[in-house]
């Protein structure tokens, strides 16, 4: 799931930043990137909820572990596989579009010019909170028992939360809120700018 998530979303990013025409109508733009990330989360959580609970993000997995909704062993395995999946997903994008990938940042996250590292960390903390809070709300067992439609609809608010957070924070950090996604892009792109701010996406 994380492989597919990174593949589709980073490929969308490459299509926008690599647009030679510079025309706003020539690509899907920032809104399209946000839809790509949010839409893939919606699709993949829906598809994998019955297998793993839809775990695609180490931040969500860690949050559920802290809430005792997940064992330590399962959480560790999920996070390891999420990171490996993200690395493979970014690798497939690079394999398809090597020149475009290397020349346009590889979808790696970093703090944008004009913002401080503190700004970036704050944006990641708030953005990750919005996502994890939505996951907890959408999958709450008591709420599911009261409202029978909640489990069916759970992937929708989660994907929409990802979409909204991307709209807000793409201009600041490129939006991480998923350490595995940030790690996969950084490893495959593997240039200094990909690692300078990388800690922000794990701490945030």
C-alpha cells in the first residue's frame, strides 16, 4: 500500500514541478497534488483496512500503538514495511522518469525558502495531529457501535484530512505527515537538500 501511495503521489509531484511550459493549466497544480495524496489514502485505506487496518503511515501506526490499539511487534513490522514500501515506490518513479526525478527534487520534503525549521516543524506537528485525530475519530469503536455507517465511511474523512493538510502545508514543507513517504523520497533522491530537514518529518 505504501509503495502504491508513494508511486502515484510522487509521480504526480514530478508531473507538476517538471512542467516545462510553466502554464498553470499545463498540470494538475498544487490542488491536484493534494487530491493525489488524499485520494490514494482514501483508496488504499479502503482496500487494505480488512488486511492490516489500513496502516500506510508510521505516524498513525505509532499513535495507535501508544493508544494500545496495536502490539509493539505488529507496530514495528508495520513501520519497517511502510518504509521499505516507500523506498520501492520512489524507486519505481525514478526508474520511469530518471532525468525528471533527479532534476526536480525527487518529491523529497524540505522546508521552503522563507520559512524556518521551526515553522516547518510546527506545520508538520499540526498537520500530523489533524490526520491522526481524524483516524482515531473515524475508527472509534464506540462511535462505530452507535453509528453503523462509520466503519464504511472511515477511509473518506481520512483521505480528505490528508487532502486538506496538503493544501495548507505544501508551500511550507511539501507536506510530510508520513515519515515513510519522506524517507523513501529522501533515500532514492539522495542529495544533501533531501537530508538537511529530514529530521523534521520524523519528529513532527
